[in-house]
């Protein structure tokens, strides 16, 4: 982080960076208060409209060589490509809820926090989005939250289905079973599950390998059921490839679960998205995408709007890459996990600064990187990467007097011969997929 002090905008000493990060908050309560104050300030630059677009995901921050950080967890690391190595890394998961602007492609983290070793990712995301929907400034708007298949589970859908002003668009994994919603009186309990369908493209027999031998199961495709709504969208990629997107929507669907989360009262709409090449008619992707639309106000969204909302979910991936590669989210090294949480909040603030300046910066792209692209008009919002390149020139045009440090006496420093106690080292927390509970001796905070 001392490299930041080389910027012409930084007039302090390099040690001031550490002092600013450690002094931002001393505990979780102070950190939540600081985040709330910053959120109130951020809302001045992101106006609340009739519809608010949220995007929920988990971003991993890896710390393989930091044994002094407590509660490090095993996380999936997709780019671990060495032959024979498992795709695992040591670090922390960060649960983020981004405020998105589909028109410009921006997705800015509004609520972000580290997931503890005793916490579940899906339930943490559900708590965050419910807390946002209950705020007075968001209570009157229609909140649309888009998330990936990691949140297309019973525990998450049950938690968010009862929020009146929230519509959740969650992708379900390919091959998942869904059921028609029925209400039939029988001698026992009322029947709520009807015909069973699989989220596959075509009906057929699938062979499962079990301990008792191979077992053949007939899978009826969801496309066998008549769709309640259909639509076709034509798009063209940046490289000129013309696409045909076929959309189908089925209402009155339900899920089943065996993990203790009852979904009998949760009814949703199912949307199938198929992308084809308009010239050849071939599939662009191997499998269709299936998303569940959950919420009391889901009928206010057409099938085209649902597909467009999920398409813009990938704007969040661009933000995650920018935070790691350009905003040093993963580069900050510290032995204190509290300082890591503070740094996460500072990275959020940096992104919101980029958002506020995205209409003010100029084009600072070198000539050899322009590739003949059309220049944007003055006042038009630029991308996050383009804003970061042009922000320094904009800030250098400000009056520097208000940002200069005040004179003060130099600190005493460490006396000669003074020694510090070695930092304590912590074991890595093993967090199982089927059970989130960790033994008390591991989860207990020092």
C-alpha cells in the first residue's frame, strides 16, 4: 500500500495510510455505523427511483500466506490451473449487494461485509437485502434483486419470498426439479405439489450410478408444459454476431427441499432463456438458462424485463475484477482482520468516487489503445475503467490547499531495544458444505 503514497495527489507520509485504515473503525459496531454514514452520502449520487436494481454475489479475497489472520477459510479458486492442484485457496468470502444502473452498465457495492466462519453465504445475503428493503428510502420502490445459482436454494428463497417490495430473480442449476403448484383436498394433508418437471432442454432418460447399480430415470422437460408467456428478442454482439433469444415463462411453480426449509408456501414463475445464432440456428451456449422469479410483485415484470435484468447481472463480475486488479482489494496485507474489514469499506468508497466522477472525467486513453472506438459525448457516463484512468487529471485541477496536511510534531516511535511479542497464528477453518456449524473452540473469537 505504500505505493499509493507515490501519487501526486497524496501529500501525507506513507504511514498515514495505515493510520487511516486502522482508525476508520475499531469494532463491528463502529464499522456498521461508518458504513451507514457513507451510504447516506452515496445516495446523493445514486437517486432512488420507482425501481431499484440490486445484485447479490460473493467475492473471494485470498490470503494463503497470512497465518496471523484468524478464521481463514477454504475457498474455490478458479484460476488455480497447475496440474494436480485442487481449485482451492485460503481466504475470506465477502457478501456484497450492489446497486446497479443497467443503462450505463455500472454495478457499485452498496452493502459489503465479510462472512464469518459460522455464517452461511446465502443467509448472509438474505439478511443484507432484507435490511435494505426495510429502509424508509427504499420501502416505497420496487426492489429487484438478481443473483446466481448459489442463491437459487431453499434457504435463500424462503428467507426473501415474504418481503413485500422485493422481487428476486435467481438462477437455478441445470437439471433441477420443479413442480406445478396445485391445491387439492385429500383425506390427509392438502396436496400442494403437482406434476414434476426437470430444467433440461429435452425429455429423456438419464442414467444414475448408485451403490445398488445403475438406475434409469425418465426426465420430463419443462418445455413439455405449455408456456404462459413467450417472447423473442433479437440482439447483436459487439463483434457483429446476430443472436435470437427465445424466452418462455411458466407461472405457478414450486420447489421441494429436504434440509428443513419448507417451500410449500413459496410459489414462483420459471423463465427459460435460449440463445441461438440467428444465421445458423445453432445454440450459442450448451445449456439453456433457467431463472426463478420470486416475490409478490413478480407479475409487474414481463418476460423480456426478467431476461434483461439477469443479463445485466454480469456487470457485477466486471466490478469484482476491477476491485481486485485496480483498486487493490486483494493486495492489502495486514495481520489484523479488523483492518481488512476497514479496507473493504475504503474500496467501496473508492468505487463510489469513480461513479460520482464518471460524467466529469475526460478520455485519457492513449492513442495506441483506442482501436478506432467512437468517443463518448461530454457529460455521458463513462465506464469504471475509463473513469479510473481520467480521475487523476480531474482531481489535479482542484485547489490543493484544503487537502494539504496540517503541521504536527513527529511521533516518539519505538525506543531502542524494545521488542514486540510474536503474533498469534491461527489454524484454517474447515467449513463443510452440508453443515455450517463449526466447533466452539475454533469459532470463538480471541
